C-alpha cells in the first residue's frame, strides 16, 4: 500500500510540474504577443512629417501640415484670445519634424510650434491678433487658412438706447441729490 501511495504521489508531482511548465509557457507566449502588438502599433503610428506656410493675397496665410497617413476625421481645433493663438490637436500622432518651431512673420501669423505629449501632437500657430480661420483636411494634408483682417469679436448693438425691464414709457428721473446723511427731497 505504501508503494502505491508513493507511486501516486510521484504521478501527482509529475502532473503538477507539467502543469506549471505549460502555464509558464502560455504566459511567455502571451507576453511575446503583447510585445509584438505594441511594437507593431508604435511602428504604424501616424506621424506629423512636415509643416510649411504660404503667403496669400490680402495678408492671408496658409499653413499646411502633412502627416504620414490620411486623417480619418478633421482634427480638433480651438483658439486662445490672449495671447492670440490657434491650436490644432492630432490624436494618436507623433512628431517626425526636424524643426518643431518656425517663424512665419506674414500677415497676423507670427510663428508655428508643434509639441507631442500623451499620445497626441498639438500644433500652435501664434498670432499678432485673432483672425478668422478655416481648417480643412484632404487625405494626409491638413490646411489652416488664416484671414488677413482682425476678427471682430464685439457684439452688434441692438439699439442706441437701453430700456429697463418694467420701466414705463416716458418715465423720467429728476432732481436726485446725493448728500451725506439723510435723503433730501427737492421741490
């Protein structure tokens, strides 16, 4: 009986060792697959390869950004008023530029700078004054066209005179005297 127990124990230990080796092999294979997937993603990531600009008539400026692959959707853009800037975000894009910053000096465009952080690239166009702009994408090229005139961000006046809500037509305020102490009424 003792021999049978020892024999079963050896089989049990042998099966346990085989299971451990099989598990270790599966973990190693999974790690290799994950590593390959990550490196394939890094190799196939979209890159911003080129930024150039062109002067257009009327002090307008066109900034062209060329990527390694077509842009799926138009990138997100937003403005900052002080200092005047237009920013464009390219998610899932890394930089492949020799110069990350360029002086422009045409119209209202001062310079353009590209930075990469947290899996995205941001292109910032620094302006003298905020101007209207148009952002378009065609294949792997995104084009920012800056107008030459300063943006009018003031609201048009509805009327020349303001009327308070609930005020009567023709009502007037007369003879107000601001004196220290108690109110004085004039007759």
